[in-house]
């Protein structure tokens, strides 16, 4: 729209007009409390709170390191749900999960596409989730989710702990946790627990460490992502993602401002915005002054 290229006054007026109408008490908490917490307090949908915050150009409350409790959520529920609970974006959750080598919750497309027959549904609650998963070649987590969605209680536990065979133990650290869980008909979290108890590193993390050697990391920011890709054989998308996660900028690259980023100007300190976007504070200040937007006090 032409409004986006107009004066700061018109720009602010446009976004204020688009912003959902909310009580002043809720608006005051936007950016101060997580979207999920505000939604719980006000009895509104998390999505509506998030939209209200974003259209006003208010940054999420989380600009701090991930805490132990936050990290425990990764992989135990969808990235969308984690994002809603913590008041952050789905992208930031996915990047954090991937950087730690944690596989996404819900598993493969095959599992998501699985069509349940009446006979298979009859097994739920009569056979344990692991047995159903083994028969259908699915992750036990997927079976449990289906059972719980139908309000069916699980088979009472009390079985003896699983005994791992030598062959199954040899998979740890070589195959993904999800693949091992599928082959054994058990839950991914049980596989993770077994692997960690033996001090075996996640294969995804191990592969990442092998890929990002000091020599490769030294190239990042000095050469274009395409150039680094040609030299190392690492996909451009993987290189860009690594740089973004570690705040490495390409020398001389000019930052392109999106409308959402422009809305941040004047709402938070220039330094804070710069850290969030991975650019210099002077760049933020220059853009703000160019648009005649007052600095946050």
C-alpha cells in the first residue's frame, strides 16, 4: 500500500486503525507479559493477542536466553504450541529446536497422513500404544495422540521395563530417535532417555558439530553464503540458518527493512532492536531518524 511509503504519522495511523480493539489494561501488557499469559488472564485467544501485538509493532516479551523449563518443552509439543506458551514466534522455536538437534513433535508426514480403519481404532485402549505403533509402523507418540483425541484411556501400566537387544542398542547415535522409536514401536522420549543414560550423543547434533568446523565458521560473514556453499558443499539454506542463529552478519550487506521491522522503531531502544535484527545500533538509529521517529525513552 502507498501508506507504507508515507510519513511516520500516516504509517502509525494506518496500523493503529488496523489494530484489534482491546481494553487498555490488555494493551498495556502487550510486550511486557507473554501472549499466552495475557490470553489466559483475559480469556481471549492467544492468536488474537499475538495479532494485536504485532499490528501495533510491539515486540514479544522474550528477548532473553532460554530457561531450562522452556527447553524441556521443545519436541514434546508442536512448535506452534511452544511459541504460544512462551509468547515467541514459531520460527524462533523451530530454530532453537533444530540448533539442539531435537526432532519435531508429531513425526513424519506418513504418520500425519495415516488413515485409521475401524479395526485399528478398536485396538486403542485395548492394546498398549507401543504395540499398536509396532503393528502400524508408527511412532507411539502418534498413537497416544490419536487415542487421547478420542477420549480413550490407555492400558494400565505395570509391565516390566523394556529389555534392549544388542542390535537395538547399536542403533543409538546412528539412527534418529524417531526412526528407532518407529522400528521398536515405542515412544521417542523413551529412546532419548535410553540414549542419554548411555552418554550417547544425538546423531543430529554430532553431524552438526562435524559440519561446522572452526574453518567453516571462520568463512561465515566474510564470504557470501553461496560462496561458502560452493567451498564446503553445505546447502545455502543451512549456512543462512546457522548465521542467523549465531548472529553472524555478512560484511557489507545492506539491511532491507520490512514494514513489521519499521513498526518497531521508537517502541524499543535502538540497541535492543539492533540485537533482535542482528544489525548495528547505528543502522537502526539512522533508519529511525530518516523516518523522523522519536527514540524510545
